[in-house]
C-alpha cells in the first residue's frame, strides 16, 4: 500500500472539470458592472473603532465650544425690577383707570385708596393702590369706588381770596373782610 | 485590485470549486458562478477570500440541490445529465480511474467528502477546513485521514474487482 502522501498525489492528478465558459463570462460581466458602478474600484474600508471614537470626540468638542460661545445668549434673562406679570396683573390702559395719576403734588386729603381694575374682575384682598387726585376731580367725585362719605368736590386749597368777604360799601369792586369792614365803620363814626 | 484578485481566484479555484459544488447539486457551475458574484458584491472584503468562496459555494450548491430535488427524481436528473462527470477527460492519473474515484467519493460521508475535496483539490489548510465545517482542527485532521483511508480501501476494492 503506498503511503498516504503518495495516494494524495495520485488523487490530485485527477483534474476536476473546469468551470464552464458561461459561468466565467457571467462573473466577468458582473465584475465589469461592479467596476462601472464603483469608479474608484476599491471599496471603502469600514471605519475602525479608533476612527469612530475620534469622530465622536471631535463632535463633542465642537459642541462644547459652541455652548461656551453661545452661553451669554443662552443664559436666563436678568430678573426684572418690577414684579412679573402674574403678580402685578395685566397692564390696563390708562384710560380704563377710574382715576389717573397727577404729576402735581396733591394735598393729603385727596389721597385715597381705590381698588384697581375692579371692572376686570381682579379683586384681590388688600390689593389697593394709592392714587393721587388732582387732574380729574370730576371722575373722582362720581366714581363708585369712592365711599359715599368721601365723595364730593375736593377742597380748593388754591383759593387766593379769603372766604369771609363782603362787598365793599364804597361800591368798589374790591372785596374786604368783615373785620376790615368793622374797622372802617368805626373809623368813620 | 479587487477585480484582479477575483480573476485570479476564478482561474486558480474554479475547477476545484466546481468539484466541491458537485457534491450537492448537478449544476455546480451555477453554484460557483453565484458564489463569485456574491464575492464581487460583498461590502467588506473577507480576510480569506478563498475560504469564503468555498463556504459560499457550498451553500449555493446545497440550495441548488434542494431545488433540483423538488423538480425531479434522481433517476430523471441522471438521465438528463448523464455526462455530468466530476473530473475532466484528460487522463493525467494513470493510477486511479476517474469514474472509480467519483464513485468512491460519492460513497463517502458528506462531511468527510467535503473535507477531502477541499483539502486535496482545493488545497485548503486544516485551519481553514475547521472554519468551513465548524469543528476543531484536530477533528478535521482526524476525519480527513479517516476519509482518505476509506477512499483508498474503496478504490482498492474496485481495482481488485476489476482485475
């Protein structure tokens, strides 16, 4: 019996039938089609893990830098000096207020507390606002928010003439006080 | 580069792959052709394209064989493809008759046969065969030598019968 290596060599001398020409032609045609579809010939190799990690790290760095640059604009706005809208309530046009604020210095008896914007259903306990009256006294006089005892024309503290005056007996248009009139009559007597 | 490599594989491994595919189907050329076309379109080039081709050819041949069995009985296929010889007509082996060799190979266990064909005519290494049949290298070595011994006994018996 020949050794096994010799028997293997005898086996190898038996040549398998070659691949058919049709199969070769089909493979060649497919190769040509693939090359025409892939001009560069070589397929791109799959990215390695190191490359993927590098891509991820660079993306993270870019994002962090962008956040640092945009941080001043992305921060919360500064706190307003006035209360926010839900606390103070919506702004109401000035004409809707029953009493408008005056620029002049009002007398103390014209300072009243009026519930603000009662017409809009926003009555809050203790939510009153002190308004000065000086420019629209007629509005103040008739407004229903004013207690009845405090309604009426405000005192006119700006009168220049004294209240107790009588016409001058001489018929002049000059007004004099009662005390001045008595002094004048006594002097004549 | 890839085209040249595939072309070289087609020249060097075409016949052996055809013989390898003959174990499972009667249209081995189609199986080899489909395996090569799959290699052309493979997205990632395999580390060992030769071993990849053997595995792909085996799977293609098995699928073709199942389709053939669905179409006709074995006797009908033999009648249709009477000249479906495994080896070429050029007698380069004065020792072994090629028809006897084909008969002896057909009588081997399918796993043993694919190991013998891939080892003898495909010249695959034991490590590659281990990947191909999904077993250890030592198991491949053991099964290969057992198959070769069985093949020798079968051929000696046939030679003795002929004489």
